[in-house]
């Protein structure tokens, strides 16, 4: 026993001295010591890296990770602002926004619905079953099925109980007067952005500012929690126009009837307030209903009062005569020899419809003599005529605050030949819009000054700019009244029972592609003011391509003016200033020339 113990002790001593516990090669240690140390270091470094990453995520990146998490379940919902209303000068609504909804879907969820429900949905959305399935055949998780769906339809869709279907609040523009005022008001698109007329011109003021709020949604897009308001919406401002709805209806009705009566291509009229420069009515035909714009064409969309130009013809003669009077070259009684009705300038003939012989300046306007007007024009430097035209706004970019307003065309005076100066004096070779022409007559009605036009209701009297002397303006009013009431006047059909009327007819060849149309096409016009004792309205009427009864302005435009003026005067209770009640039978308009 003692010996055995001594043997074990000897083995332990041997092991302590680096001798193997066993002589077996299987149990022998073959790995070097440094490798175990490397492994230990790697494990330690890994734990340090994990600890550092954990600290980074919980401190420096904490806000970023929270934000990323919120993005998985939080959504920002836009809160649309209500677009401002458009009102007439008396507060009558011309355009307002009504609440509607957009219908959207998660395609894969909606397609799981029974076929009969999908067919019912397609019917409510006013589309075919195939069209609906085409919209749903998408890899996206969100698709709009239809925008601006009215609330009664939304209620029926909700009753279908289709999974994956939802709605979004929005607004749709409604126009109570429909086609009557559409060229003044305009319309908006599906995004509630103005596209035409005042809806476009005043977009920034009308649109308002959208708001937003944060919500938590589930996978199906259902709101499960309202996190809070992020930004409050601000509704757009209301816009009060200068237009009077009663006068607008009258103007629209008369233009529509005139186009039908004379079988014309189109017609237009505008009514201005002489005292304030406000546009009280603006009507066009053809037109369109802004509430239902299916099949809308360019002809319907055109605002002919503002965007179309034409040669004004004889309606321009008063400006030439006024310049001759204002410069002191002639007086209303100065006599001019118009000869036998034919006047040749450098081989180019100018003619009247019949010989007038020697007539006064006043009779030149009353009888609408081309020769008389040409002789007055040729007695003046071209520059003076050009300055007169540009002073009243012809050939100048309008500052009406209305989209699409055109400048018209007045060529530089240095390039005028004598015959061109003569023809421009009576409205050929120059182009204007109907609104420019109506504004030009403002200086005759306002004792020689002109004021800015406004499509919005004004609260302060405008400041005028003098163009001709007050005496000249009064003389011109007397001449313009003779055009209507005189024995040789060309606008007898412009008379209004109980009121004194003044104005001027115009007939011109229509220009197409820079040339006079062949065969001949005409534009008949009339610009007048009423009542002449204290002018309140300037009314301009244009009939494009009349083909029945006649084409002279005295036949097609003058009676349209008379009907419009008579109704407008009664609508606004303007007191009569004449005891004349006779209504003149139609004439042939032969006193008027091109």
C-alpha cells in the first residue's frame, strides 16, 4: 500500500514538471497555446461590439428608430380647405364647394369580394365591370377608383360592405347659374385648381391652405387611433365679382336669341358701368355648362369678349372724328366734300354706300361716311392717330386681371401709307377685342376721361385719365345720339322706348389666317351708351358670321343692344329720360358701310 501511494505521488510530481499524464498519443495536446488566446479575444471583442451597438441604438439612433417605427403604422391625412365662394355684386352665389369623397381601394382585398358586389360597385361608380377590374388589376397597394363622388352614392357604396374599400374627403365645385355665367366664373379641375376665367385668375386667394393630422392605421387602411392635428386647414377667401346676375341673365339671353335669329356662328356682349368701370355682364354664345363638361369643345370654351379680336369697322370712326375735333382742326358743323361716293388714294378706291356730297362732320358720323372719315384722318399726322388709339388701349396688353385677354393689333405709325391711314380711320387694318372697344367708348360717356375696368366689385371711385377735352366728349355724344335718333342714322333699331340712346354701328369683313375670308364673311357690331342725359351703361354687342336677314351691324347688333338695354334699365330702375315710345321697324342698314 505504501508503495502504491508512492507511485501515485510520483506521477503527480511528474505532471507538475510537464510530463504527460498518459503516454497515449491520442490524449496528447497538439494545439498551440496562442490559438486559445485568439479565440478568447474574439469572443471578448464581439461582446464589446454588441454592447456598443446596443448603446448606439438606445441613445444616438433612438429618435430615428422611433420615427421608422411610426412610419410603419402612422399616416398623415390631408385635411382639404374649402375653396372660397364666388359671389355676384349683390351676394348671389356663382360658385361654391360641396363636400364629396374620393373612392380608393386596396386591390388584392377588393378582388376577394363576390362578383355581384363588384358589379354593383361598378354601377355606382358609373363604369363597366371590366373597367373596374382593370383599375383593380394592379400591383400597387392603393388605387383611386373615382374622384368627387357625391355623398348619396357614397352611402350606397358603404352598404355593400366591400373589404379593402375606403373613401377620402374632398370638395367639388358647383355653379348655380350653369352656362349663363361660366365665361366669367370659369371652373376647376378634379384637384380643385382653377382652370378658366376668375377661378384661374384668383386661384391663390380662392384655394386656401390645406391642413393635416396624424393617425394610426391598420393593414387594411382603417384608422384605429387619432394621434393629433399637425396643421390646421385655412379656407379660401370669398370673391365678390362686379357682375350683376340679373344683367348677366339678360345679356346671355339676348345674345343666345340673336345668334339663333340671324343664324350666326357666335355672338357676344358686355355691359360696363360708366361710373365705376365695373363689368356688369359678359355673355358669349356658344357656351357650356361648367357642372357637366363632357364633350366640351374649343368653340364653347372661348371667351369671345376678351380673347377674340376682329376689325371693328365703323365703330372706330368716332375716335378719328374726336381727334379731329379735339385738335381744333374741325367743328361739328365743318363741311366736308365726300363727292359722288368714291374717293381714290394712290390708285386705291374708298367708297360710301351712296353719294352724300358736301356734309358736316356731325353728318359724317350719323351717315357713317368712309370718305368723310378718311379725309379727316389724312388731315392729321399718323402719329396723332396712333397715339389716340394707344391711349384708349387699342393694341396694348390689357390689364383687366383676366386670363387670356388679348392686345389686338395697331401697327406702328411710321409704316402707315396714306391709304392705310385712311382705312384704319374707319376700322379696317386694325384689330380689337369687344371689351377693348367698349372701354374705348368710356371717354365719350365720361367727359373725355377713361378709367380702369374691374371684374371685382369696387368700393372706391376710380381715378380717371383725361384723353380728350370734356367739350369734345359732349360733342361726340350729340353725334352718337344722331346715329340712333337722326333721320339718316344707321342704328335706328337701337332705339329704346323711354330713353335717349347713342352709339355706333360697325360691319367688317372677317379675317381668317391673316386674310379676308373668301367667300365673304362678316362681323356686325354695335357699341352704345344709355341713357344719354347721364350715361350709366356702355353696352357692346358683336354677332359673328350672321347668315339670315342681314349682316350689317345696324340690323343684327343694334336690335340686340336695344333689347339688352331696355331690360337692363328696367332691372336697375334707371329713370327714363325721353318721352319717345316709338319702336322703329327694321331697315336694310344701307347707311352703314364696311
